[in-house]
C-alpha cells in the first residue's frame, strides 16, 4: 500500500484530461498508473512505456508543472501507440502504423 503522502501526490491532475478509446477519462496521475498496471502488466520491455512510467513517477514526486506536462505527453504517446500497434509474442511493441499529428493546411513548398 502506498504511504499516505505518496497517495496524495498521485492525486495530482494531468496537464490535460486524457480520453481512452472506450470513453473513460484519465484525470489524475493515479488514473494513468492504474491503466498502466491493468493494460500493460504483461509487457516485459517497451521503452516508450518505461519512459512514461519514469515521467509519471517524477511528476508525482515533484508536482512541477513541466514534469506533469512531460508525464501527460508521455502517457498519451503510449496510449496512442497502443491504439495503432500490436504486441509481438515476446510482448515487445510491434507497430503496424504510426500516429502523426500534422497541420492540415496545404503546403506552399515546391
């Protein structure tokens, strides 16, 4: 069980709410930690997930706005990658696509 002071730190809110494919919202750091524990428990190695967990812990420990934003961004990357990818039999990431944010304005280049 988490110590009382640590539990309070995980109640901190993300930089912005994150919405899962099923419509559930992740509002606090605890919400994201729970989703990671439930959905990625069998993943043995996935650097993107490891980075997100590291940033999640750092955000809980410091509560600095930039740490919380970095954690929120990393969590969102993991969730988006999971939507467009699959896992190999060894639980490593196997990407079948890539999510790329882009400006919809037509380019004026040659």
